[in-house]
C-alpha cells in the first residue's frame, strides 16, 4: 500500500451537506412535545449560562404558542426572555451538527436538535434574537424548500427595529406547518397532552427553588405548573426487617470520583490528562476533569397504579426518562426477571423517584440515557445495589447485604396488602385499602387543592382500615345495647350543623345540650359520582348511636343535608342496628342504596323513569371494589396468604431446630420439595437447613407441617388462638379440644389450597357459595403475627 499524501489547499473534497439533508431531518419520528422541548431546552441553556456566570435572570420565562385551529397560516412560536445572541452566534446556532454549548452542562445545543425539531413540524423557521442595549433584532429564515431549490445554505441576515433598547430574548417561529402536524397541534386534547408532558419534563425547574434553576413556562398564555409526585410525607416511618425504620422518602446525594472528559467526542475517559489530546478522537485541548454527583430521592406514592410509577431520570433539570422501570428488574447477564411489582396481584406499583445524573450521556432524541455508558452502570449499582432486590434470591446467589435506597424501600413497601390481621397492619406498609379513593384524592392533589397537598387525608384512611381490622366494618368496638359509643373511642365531636327548625330560647339557668357523640368515617366520606347521569353527591359519613337526635328512631341510617353552602350531605348510621349484623349488608351498602334512590329521584322526569336497579349496580361497581369477587386476583391472594403462613411458621421455629422441618418429612414429600426448588433454581443445601424451602414448597407441604408441628402454629406463633395452653385436666378431653382447633385450621388451609389452584375460568363456573367460603377462609387464615420478609 503506497504512502498517503495530502493534496494542496484548494483541492480538498467539499463535504458540506446537500440542502436536501435538512428537510430529511423532519422525517425522524419524534413526539410533538419533544420537538417543543428541544426549543425550550435552548432557552433554558441561556438561563443556565447566566446563572453560572453569577447573573441569574430574576424572572426567567418561556412562552409556547400553539395553533388555535387547523387552518392555513397557523404557526408555532417559542419565545424566551434570555440574554439573546450576537449575529455571529446566531449564524452558527442553526447549523446542523454545530454546538457552541458545553456538552455536559447544557440541555439543548441548537444545531442538530434544533433542525430536527423544527423540520419535524414545518418547512419554514424564523429565528429572531436581541440583547439588552441593542437597537434592533437580528434574524434569519430557514426555508427548506428554498434551500433545496437554490442548492446552497446561504440565507439573508435580517434586522428589525425594537421600541425598547432594554428588551432581550429570542423568538423562534415555525411556519407552513405540515398538515398532519397542524391538525394534531390544534386539537384541545392533544394540547392537554403536551401540557402534561412539559409539566413532567421540566417539573424540577418549574418549582420554587428549582434544580438547577427556576423558570416559568407558559403554554398559550396559561402557566404550566410542575407535575409533582404525590408521595407520602418524608417524615412517615415504617418498621422494617432487623428493627430498622424506613422513611417513606429517601434523599440521595452521592459524590462520585472525578474523571476526565472529552468535550469534543463527549466521552468519559478512563486514562487521560488535561495536557494530552483525547485518546479517542485525538482532539487537543478538549480533555477536562469533571466532578460527578448523583442526587435526588426515591419514595412511596400514596396510591397504586399499573403504569404511573417508576423513576424519573434527569439531566440538567430536564427529565429524559419519566416513570422508568428498568431498575425494578434483575439482570444476570443472560436473562431479565422483573422483581417489582410482583406482590400485587394486579401488577400495580408505587415506588417513584427523581434521580439527577447530569454526567450521563443521552440519545440524540433526548428520550433515553445511553445504557452502554459506564456511568449508567455506576448509577444503577448506587441506586439498587449489586444483586437482586429479593433477599431470598440475593442470598441464594451469594450476594452480600444490600443497603441501597431502592432495596430499603422495596423491603419495607413491596407488599400492597397486610401480612397479617395484627393492629396497625395497614400503617406498617402505608397502604390505603380503597385504592380507587386514594387515586381520586391524588387527582385533587394534582389539581392543586390545598386540603390534599400533604398526606393527612390518606393517613385518615389508613387509620380507618386498621380500626376496621380490629373492630369490623363499623370502625369501632361492638356497642353495648346499641345506645352508647364506648368510652375512649369517640373522637372530638364535630361542630353540629345549625338546626333547620326553631328551638326554644334558653336562659342562663338552662343546661347547655351536649352535642351528639359521632365519629367521622373517612372510608365513607367522599364525593360520589354517578357517571352515566353526571350526578354527584358530596357526602360526609358519621358513625352514630341509636339515640342520635338526627337519626329517626329505629332507623339504621339517614342521608340528610348537612351543610347547605357546600352542598354536603351527612350520612348518619348506627353500626349496632340489626340490619348490619349480616354478611350481606354493610354501612357502605346502605349509603349506596340511598344515593341510588336520590339519583333516580333527581333524574326522574315526565318522559323518563330511571331504573334504580341499574343505578345501584353502577354505584356498586364504582365504589364497592373491595367486596367484589375478582376471579383473576383471588388465586394469587390465596397463594400469598399461604406463603405468609409458611414464613410465620419458620419464624416461630427456633433457628437451631429449623432443619427438622425438612428432615421430619417423608421421603416422597422431600422429593416433591426438591423438584420445586430445582424448578425455581434454588440451592437446596441452605434452604433445607434454614427452613426457607417452605416458601417455595407445594402448599400441601404447609398443610402437612401445620398438622405435624402444630406447636409452631398457635398461641401467638402464627395464629393467636390457644392450643398448647388448652388444658381441661383430662388428657383425652384436652386432645379432643386441640384436635377440633387443628381441624378447623386444616380446613381453612384446604380451602386456600383449592382457591390457589383455580384460574378465572374455573371460578367462573364454580359455585358462588364455594367461592365465598374460600374467600372467608383466607381472611381467617391470615396470620395474627407479622411474618418476616
């Protein structure tokens, strides 16, 4: 091969791109909101530059204007009040591939991103800019069709006068919108989508004390508010394994070691120095040493959702990935296995967070961080740890203890229903039993309702669910005679509404009447919507006594207007009334029946006779989810409770005796367990010694051990019922009593095993009574202790 030789100047190849390249950039498929975000990013970079120079703008603002209708002449405009650009910088800024900004500390670099975004929306783009003190605006027009015809990139330098020399900023206007883009952008529903996406993407900077800056964003003259995560207050604490308390929100602020970076090829360098050329691209003077830090937080959402959860990954204040769930899966190099959510039968999650990783690379479309970048792996190890999140899986694979923030939240909050029937079971995992209600309140949070900004309303529902665990659906202890609420269980009574009838004037000698004893029931107090008719009822519910002055004598409940200004109805019910001493009638049923009647009455007309049966069924469908028989989730619920029983049994067994749980089984039973462990790739040596095999064994093995090791199951070990303490002074009588207790629980386990083996189609043809019996068995079988994870 001959020696390479450079030709004289003037004989080089001209590699300037053909003007047809720019319109082709518009064929790159990028969502409309991301196109707008590219232009907003450029404005933010100007704000960032001034802030880092020590001269932040006091009221940084970006305005986005979208077309009001799908018609000719519609435009898209983005305006900021930044410092503006010189004509020289403007000339470079719109060149495809050019970047004059620091590639680490900036968001939008004009250049390629600018051209992709504008070409995606329309064929003509005008850019005008001016700086404080200048007498005119400087501008240019990029007309892709004209550039293609003239076959060069030159475009006139435009100017226009300005009235106020102190004015400064940049305006980008996209004209001749593509018909399909103009039609999409003009729709109100799509503009709502754009607003939501922008409020999410820039939420870190749209807040007060934003990170790294604060700015205001307006869409069609209406301010875009930051969409914040609806998380539990950071001072909420729950107990976790090992006696450690876990906060519902965990802050993250971790400094990484400094590393060298090439500003030319935008690569982190393992071995370099600032005095040398970049070893990757050979550019001189481009190698700098950079500090690196991972900041943010992880926390627990106040509601469960199948899609609205996950971690937001942020670069320089802009959310690149929103609700990402990659860190919830375990990768072993060959396969991927989801670890969260796996404990919820409907695949709903609630772990959320915001992680700032300014030093990590992103894709050209700024929709994803580069997973091949080693700095991404650094972040993953810091946030979720090295091994699996599931302790049993990590232990089996030989990983050391995991102290990462994601693991701590996973360990404390992975469950979405209580382990046990013990007091405070809902508070220990911060779960609202009625998730639909929790989600409805979250919508009030996002709407800015001040009453729902902290987690007080959600906590009231948690406490109500725990009271229900202790005292049943009434939320309080069983009433004696139905007349008085028990001492100590009555909250401070609310202020009585003003009576609607005239009352006698009392003198100073007359005793002041005592207000009735009432307990507000948070689980029933809410706004009830009947969607088909649009009728809504704002209800405040109270548990009352039989002699409450507003409850007609002998009535189980009444719904009456309680507060006229707010149109709030009061639902007063006596939980001790005989009608509620039934498995088919609850206070919720009474309320929904009454609301169905009221809705039918309100929608009645001379030409329309409402169907009260249909209205009641629609109310129950929306507001009685917790009592519905969900054929898809019931088998998984049964499996989860049986595993909880297994965990509690192992927990009750002294550690030095746990090997006997396996060794005491028959050889066929041991072979069955080995097959189950092999199917799950669990190493048997340790699992059969520490008893953890029982969590993976067929459920029939649990029944065998409950029968053979009953001393581990009762007297507060798994269930509170007395067993070993039962003694009637006669061996035979005592044995008969114990056998009856054991037989009852073996029957419950059999029901749970049957239910765990059904699928939705099986349950669809099964007897309703049989299903209800199995569901009731699950409630009785749930441990009375908190099993360890």
